[in-house]
C-alpha cells in the first residue's frame, strides 16, 4: 500500500454532493492525470475525502488477528503479582 501512495500525486478535486453543495478537497491521483479529468474519490457524510474501505483479505486478516489476541488474553488469564 505504501508503494501505491508513492506512485500517486496530490491534486485538488471538486465534486457536487447529493444536496447540491459543491465541495473541494485534496486527493491522491495518478501522476499522469490531466487537469479536469474525472477521478473517483470517497467521501464521508461530512464531505471529507477518505480512504477506501478494507478489502476482503484485509478484513479477514484483521479479524484473525483480533480473534487471536482475544484467545491469548483469555488463555493467559488475569495477571496478578504474587507478594514475596
């Protein structure tokens, strides 16, 4: 993912949201994108440009990691210091 970010350039983007408000932001685009070209961006409900959602493999990996950490936590039990 880091390699992809290095191959992209920042550019000002402009779009009209569903309420008709024209919005602008900075987004990563391919370096050879010409001014005025159509690019796809993702924005949250407030109009802030965001990164795309996790891919299925990323979500599965995160799930396995969190699940594994939960199992380890339960298996080790609470840590208590024993007085000397």
